[in-house]
């Protein structure tokens, strides 16, 4: 039986297919939407951030901008001026500019170093080395204290990383005439020596600061605000009279040169106030140009150096004798046979003066007479009187490095110590101390504190000896300058002068040198009514003469003559005057 196979129909049912076109279009739209969404989201974020920075945190942007353009700058304080008692300028600060760099910026532009070196008058190799060594730093001084116009030329060159700073440089118009007293400042205007150091706390002031707007080259465009105003230094008015200072300087310089001396000092004190009117030393130095001087030149020898005063101390010994009550002005001392023995030591006079009074002891400078007087006094008493005069202690002038001198305690004295002390050996003084002691004799026994500043109020004095004692010593010292005395070359025409010569051997290893001396003259002018106490020391004269009366006394005369005329002090020794007639009558009694 034949199976009949049913033939399948060739007609198929239609198959559903996805549209590729639609699918691609749909995917593209999705990605586009996503991208747009992301862009919109980003834009929204940026907008939000901008709004936040501009509106919410506007101060932040300002701070960031300021950090790039506003800098803090130092405002240097102007150092105070130093003047003499009459307002003459002795020290003043003048404006200068200093160049500094940011080494890191400059190292990055080596081609600029050559141009900068030329502007600063420096070697390009040394400048390059200097900057390279400090490349990790942000600040390096290149040249200090330039003339402002020269510094402007450097800044105007427009070299990145190069800046200028306003500073001040000290100038001393009188130069070496007053160098030892004033001292000087360093490159940062800080006091280093003398009055500049002593009164630095007053003169210096205090630097301030300000914010400034700078351009990309570091040049100041404008001041923004003052953060801290500088405190200006105070002015200092010294006791010095510059006119007297010049007189003293020239007179001392001439003597030191003439006698080929090692050094010299001179001090002038106002007897009635204690003010130092002049103080000079030789050799001197110019504080405006110290490059050629060693540190030893900076010493103010009148205050820091000590010497054995020799016979210039004798008036103080005679004053102690009168104060003790054991002696009177008309007391006599036997000096025969011209020497006295203290233990194994023989103390001599130039000749045998015989029996002489106290005035002659001073006039002839008798070592024998003053030794006998000193040995008759109790050591503790004599030590106390010398101490009251200011020996062995600082004058408290406030000058840096002031010496107190040397006065051994009486408990350590031996007989020979007390004997040699009578004529100025075995103790030491500064020229300033000796001047203060003599001022006591000129001020009727009163001692005024030494002052290097002008005194505006009456100073407080203390009594050292009785007025009669001081007057007696003053009268005795007049004879030293008159005919027959050792100090005739200290005389001043038209004025009565009282003083005392001193010639001391310089100490050497194992004793005293045979050919090294200090020549001294200390005195008062005018003797009728003392205004000035003057001390002159010429150390180690080496041209033949070495006695105080020959070497130091003429310097005293020159200084006193000029100073008395500056002060317009009326002459008190005019021949034929009533005052002179009275003086001669009293002298003849």
C-alpha cells in the first residue's frame, strides 16, 4: 500500500526581525543624552564653584592675589642725632639703599648675572659664585649702603629677583676730632663703640613694617598699609663744646708730633657742673673711614687707659694733710739733706731744699717733703681721702670700658707703698679721674658727677674737703705756674693759672724703665674763680724733653687760652688792674 507523502508547502511564515536602524538611533540618542548630561553637570559644577569663589569666598581669591603681589617690607627706624651742647651735629644718619636678591630666581637666569655684576661693579664670576652658594635661600645681600641714585639704576635695569632696601648710614661731620668719644655704628646702624654704644638704647629706635604692592620685577608700585610704624631714635645732646674740642685736638696733636710721643690724652671739665667739655686722644681715627685703622686706635685713652700720675698727685696729699688738722697752710717741713730713707729705699729731691712750707713743697715738687707729710698720716685716713677724691673707682660716666684705676686697700700697704704713693707711684688713674679730682679743688671742695651729656638741671654735689682746704691748695698751685715753679709754661696771658706738673716713669718688667716716661700737667683756670679743670698726658715723648712742665704744660696753656676765650671769661691777671693789685698785696703778706 503506497503511502502517500504529503508534500510540505514551500511557503514559510514570515519571521519578525529587529530594526537595526532603529536600534542604532536609539543607542546614539542615549549616549548623546548622557554626554550632554555630563557636560551640563560639569558646567553646573564649574558655575557653582565660580559662584562659591566669587561670592561665598571672595576673600580667598583676594588673599591668593595678594600673596603673589603684596609683600611685607621693613621700615628702618631713623637713628637719633648726636649734637654738641650748642646744637652742632656730631653724628647723623643719612639715607642709603642696599641691594639684595632672591638667589633662586637669579640662578634661573644666568644671563642676567653679567649685567647685574656690571651695575654693581663686581666680578661676574664672584657674583655668580656668591649667588650659587646661596641658591637655596630667598634672601642675600649683594651691596650695602649705596647712593640712592646708584641703587635706582640697578633696580631700573629690570632684573628679576633683584630688590632694594632703604637703610641709613652714620656720618660724623667732625671726623677724627671727636672719633674716640663718639665711637661708631656697624653696617646695620647698631652702636659698636663710644657714645654710640653707651646710648644705643636711646639712639636706635625700633624698626617698623608695611605692606607694599610690587610688580613682577619686585619693584614697589605703591604702599598698601602700615602694619607697624617705626619708633624714631631719640636725639642725644652731649656735654661737649665742639669749639673747645677742636682747640684741644690741635694742641695735643701738635705736641704728640713734636715730641714724637707714643700717644696723648686731654680732658676739659666744667668745674661747677662736672660736664666734660672736651676729650681728645692721639693717635686718633676717622669713624667715617675705619678701614685703615686697627682696633687699638678705637680706645678712648682718656677714660680706658691708666697711668701713675707722678707728682700731679701731690696736691691731693697736701689736701689730706690740711684736712687732718695736723698741718696748716703755713706749716714747714724739713727736707734736709735732700733725701729720706724708707727702709732700704732712698727717696731724693733734685737738690736740698732745706726747711720749706707746704706751698714750696708743691712749687718745687719736693718728693722728700710730700713723703714725710704722707708718712705722718694714718694709712686708713689717707686712703679714705684719696677714695673720696674718686681714686680707685669709676667716675660712672657710663662710657663703655671705663677703667676704675688702681688704689690698693690700706690694709695691703707697706711703708714704702705709702711713701711712693705720696708722689704718684703705686696707684693708677685715668686722665678723666685726675681731672675730676682737680675739679674738686676748683669747686671749693665739692665734687660734681662726671657727665658726658649736657646737664639741664643743677647737679647734686657732695663735699670732699672743706672750702678753706680747697682754696689753700688752689693758692699753692698758683705758685707752680709762677716764676720759680716747675710749670711756668702752663701760664696763659691775662689769666691766673693753678696747676701741678707730673713726670712718671713707665712700669717695666721687674720695675721701671729708665727712658720711658709719661708727662702730665693738671690744672685749673682761671685761678681766681675756676671754671675749667684740664688734664694733659703725653705718653712716652721721644724727642729729648720728657718732663711734664716742658711737654704737657704748653698743651695745657693752649687749651686753656682758647677755652677761656670761647667762654668769654674775663681776664683776671691784667697788669695794673685792681684785682691784680690785691693779689700781689696778698702774695706779699
